[in-house]
């Protein structure tokens, strides 16, 4: 199997640095035409270089030092023989994202791939975190992802093809001290993926999450030198590209870092029927070891699988026979 992105158009947010830059270069290297989006902001999202020219046509006479982060990557792709345009659109601004997608459609007529990679950090303990800092991080990660995904969704439906990658994180999946805002936004990626997987299936729109770890500016100064050397952003890119390829799965959370990859699953224990209306909190406490026993746990394909499981547990315990018609 040889994966190629020939004739595909990819939009990558946060494409000017770190992981996003590696995604853009790797996609272009395998034939994709790339929209490199990057506001050029600081790590906390306080400012950007959006005043710089946003498209390749506008920068021919610009010295390298004056180029935006997005344009530097787009220029690098073009210097290697690829096709790329740059955008400094703020992904939290729906109209700016609309303009970016329209530019891609006007130039290439389609958008096949969206990698939602852009993000910021405003870390503090929950006690010290301001509501403004909480909201800003959620706005960039969750609403920025929603804006970009919303504006490519109908394009992909009309094409009958789409690949969307959302960026989650171990901070949201497992928790990390001082990152309640970031963790909340990153956990939300999984919920969004789960629903869009179902809504996009009949249009061959596949939606996945990547939970990457790499030596980017988000981890600057936090890692020992030897560890940092093992965590090059380039080592995550193969996993991201697989999740947006023709062969991609859907509704999958892929962990990636230091050249290693894993699948993260959310499972549910078999469950225990405790007696219906007569059940008390003491019953739950007394049966907690059985309720939480992971033996036989399974993944749920959709929300109503859990509902059906609980109904079947109750019916079986009460001796009720369920029929398959609406008169059950």
C-alpha cells in the first residue's frame, strides 16, 4: 500500500509552526495542495501577525523576515515544487474562516482534508484562572475547530468525500494539573468527533482525533534535552496523515509521540441491575466493586447502545420479554 494525496486539497490550521508545519510539509510532499493557516500569534493567543500579507500572490517582493509564519511554510512548499497558499485568518472569527475556505475553493474547487491543529495555552490552577482565560482557550480550540469544520462540512458532503482530524490531548483524556481550560476543550474534541462520525458516514466523511505529544513551543523548557530530542514533531506526522488518508478509519482516537502510536478507547463495564425504583444509594455503594469491574467491558458504537444495554439488563432481571416492534 502506498498512500498518496495527489489531487487532494488540505487545510491545516496552526500550520506555521511545530506540528502544523510538519503536517503541511508532509501532505505537500505526498502531492496535496495545501492551505497553510496560521494567525502567527503568541502561545497565549494574545497577538498575531495577521497584518502581514495572507496570500502567496501578495508576497513576491517581501523580504523573508517580513513574511507571516503561514507564508513562510507556504513559500517553503512552493520552493520544493508543491502548491500552497497562506492564510492568517483567525479561526475564532467565522467570517475570516469563510473567506479562507472561499479562497481555497476559488483556487482549487474542492477541500478534501481539514486538520484542526491550531491552539493556545493559558495555564493556571482552576482557583487562579480567570473566566476570560478559560473562555479564550475554549474559543480557540473548540469554537475555532467548529468554525473550520462547519465551513468545510457541506463542501465535503457535496463531494461525497472528506477527512477531518480534530486535535485532542492527554490533558483532556486523562487530566493534567493546571489545564482545566485546555483539558475541557480537548475532551470536547472526542464528543464532536463521535457525533460527526455518524452524521458524515453516508458521505464518506471520516472524522478522527489525534492526541499528540511533541517537543513544540507548548512544551518549551519543560522537557530534559534527551527527552526533547526523542519528541520531534516530525515523528507525529505519519499518524496524522494516516487519519486523513483514503484508508483512514473513523471515530478513532490515535495517540502519537516519539515515533510511537496507540489507539485510545472509551469503554463501559457490563453493568449491574440493582432493582429499579427500590434502588438506594446504599445499594450502589454495596455493589460498587461489581459495577466498576472492568472484566467484559466493551466500546459503545453509538449512544443508544448504552440505553439498549440498560433496558435489556433490567428486562432480563425482571423476567420481561422485549419484542422487536414498537409495542415492546
